[in-house]
C-alpha cells in the first residue's frame, strides 16, 4: 500500500445516458386520480416465477439474493446487445392518473410505461426507489409496464414494483376482499421481521396482499407470509396487511402487530480498531509517541512484514524482526498505552503468502511474529498478481490465518484488499467466498477505496464500495446488515492518491462519520508518514500533497469508535 507500489489499475465504466419523460396523450376532460391499489400481478416475484412478466432475450430470472423485501427479486442479465427489459401488460381505465414505483439495484436501471413516462437511477450497491406518474389516454385500456438495465452495464435487480390505480373493466367489480385475519410475527432479526396471516376471500379472487409499516406500504406479496427487510436494530415497528383484488378493490386493514427488532451486532466481532499505517522504511517516520500525544490515536498498523528468504519474516524483507527501528517504534507505542497490528504483504516485495511453500509453513511464519510481539491482531494485505489474483495463494493465506487463530485464542484476523467503486472485484469476491468455504472465521474484511483509476467523489466512491462489500458478505455468509457491517474495514489514502484522487480532511471526516454510524470494525489510512502539509507537493512519502494541519488525518481517524 505504499506510494511507490500502488500502480493498481482500476476499471471504471462511464455511460452518458439520457432519457425523455414523455407524458401519455391526455383527453380534454380532466383526468381522474387513481385509487391507491397495486394492480400489477406478482409485483415482488414471490411466486418464484416470472409470470406474468416477460423478459427480452430470456434474460430475466427470479433470484433469492439480493432482495428488497420478501424472499425473491427479479434479476435482469443485460448483455452488450440486450438491455434485459422485463414487462407486464395490465388493464387500465382511460383518462386516469397512475403512480408507478419500484425498488431497483444496478448500474442504470429504468422503470416506465411503454410509450410514456420513465425514470432511471444508478445504484449498484443498494436498492433505490424509483417512482413516476402518468395519465392514460381518452380511450386507453391497457398499459405495458417495464423495467430494464442498460447495455453491458451488468445485471440489474428489481423488486416490489407497484402500479397504483384502478384496474380495467370500467368498475364492473366493486366488491372488496374480506379482511386478512390473525396477523402474527413469526421471526425477527436486527434488520427484518417475518409475518404470516390468514387468507382473505373475494368474489373474483385475491390478487395480492399489501403489507404496511405504519401508514407506508412496504411490500406486496401473493401469498400469506412476508419478510420485511431494511429495518433498524432495536426499533419498534407496527404492521398491518390489506388484501387486494385485480380490480383494485382493497380490504380493510388486518389486526396490527408491533414488533421490536433485535439489537444490532448479531454475529458481529465486537472488534473495533482505529489504526493508521506507520512505516519505518521511508517518509521521515515520526516518533509515534509524539503523534499519539497530539491526536489521541492508540493503534497503528505497522508496515510491512515480508519474506527475507526461506519463509522467514522480517520488516520490509530487510530489517530484523526484533531489535531494530520497528521494535523501537513498537516499544514507544506500547509505553504510551497503545498497541500495533503488523501488516503482512503489500503491493511489492517478496511476500510470505506467495513464497512460503504451504499453509502450515505460512502459519509458522505468522506465529514467529505473533510470539515476538504478543500480538492481539494480524493483518494480511493481499495485493497484486502473486497473492490477490492467485486463488491458490488466497486459499493458502486464509488457511494459515485459520490455523493461527485456532492456536492463539482471542487473536483477531484481518484481510485487506483493493476494491472497485461498487464493491469487491472478481478476486475480492473469490477471497470472501473462499473464506466462507474454508471456515476461516476472518474478523474483518478491509477494502482500500482509492486508486480507482479516475473519479473525484472519494466519499461517494468509498461508501458505495463499502456497501458493495456489505452486500457480498450478506449473500456469502447469510448475515444481516448489522453483522455484515461489523466485519467491514476501510483503509483509505490521505491527500493525493497515486492516481491523483484527492481525499481532504473534510472528506475523511465524513468517511469516519459514516463508518461510526454504520458501526464497522476498522478504520485505517496510508499513512501517518504523509500526515503533513505540502500543498502542490505531489504524491510523496512524507506529506499529503495538500494543505492540512500536521497529524490532522490521524486526529480524525482517532475519532473512529465504531
């Protein structure tokens, strides 16, 4: 992660996309306003199938993750020549205003009515709500509702799509379904509540059940059970359910139930660490006790432990493991009431993960460092083609971490790796998947959200990358939001990055505040050596390249409490 090593290339995709919001032709008479009832069938894809939705190129499917609500969602696998449009045609009444909304996730996802109004958003890491209104023509009796992605922009997801208004048929069916009975909570986590209820009856047929949290409709499902997600820990919610038929007639509300979600942190690690990098190998390394006194920081990430040959750990591959400047710095930190976590690896050099012959040999090398300093935590900074982009080496590292964690009760294990602006890359995803399959029990997955290869929104890119990591941890380990956040770390770069991205103290403060509000596990940055002002100085080892106060980034980092 040092200045001279970070030539990582990051691919970014830009799309200059436009869309026109065209109103359907209106009649001379004033339009009526649609009553609030979802007339779409299978709006949340809870049936497990697409019908009555149809998708171009057979590119649509129903998936179990990621979902917005319930247990299913639509996935549209766009290609370079097909935007994977999925649509449903419904009966509507002429000269009537309808409200269309839905929850989508992906790069450039569109929601609209064929020949009329549409809207779009880009939200790669989390579901975002789209909504648009349109008015039917004087003689219009049907409307085709669609959702689609954009060419070559990756799979999009859609869930809980709603078209609120009266169904077609001129109001021939005016009888509402009976009221759902015995609404009962059947389970809860820190971020979700599961519900079930008794079925309603109708003279024609019940088409959906609408679930409400207070006065807000949060789900539409076809069956008599649902799971409402996206909730906050330790929070009380009140739910009701209404039945709805195809004509838009809606029943009275069921009995209400109040449920308080579980406390956050579920399977969390309970491990919190503010630990900026300190490197004794260059950059006018400061006296760490002086920095601690000025900022209040307690932990440092010491870089880097490498292989000096024969799977033998040394500082930077050349300085002795004990008895040198690194141990002097560690002694100063501990004398001032702090502690350190060594970082193994980095961007270049002879790395233990790549060069130790086996997982057991690597575990032995890690154990030497653990024994030398009585460590509470270790960090594996997995980068470049020799470790990060080598799945066999990834597995070796994870197995070694599992071994030392077993042999050293209470030891915390951290893996640090690069990221895209939307979350882990292919190799980041493989690292997480292998950690799960090997049962490595990693405490913190730390991303390095910089050197993206362009882009100036370092706060937005960092948050989006962290949210993408959260989604991957949830889908891989089955964690809820709070548990996934509690396994996340962020390791940024102060001032100018190698690719001329700028993180100012104000931006880093916002990132720190986001990290605290989402209760992640770890906050670090590269590096304390650079935590000094030199506006216009470029990307150098002993200052940030921007205007700042001395040790300002370290002071901000010290305010991370998780």
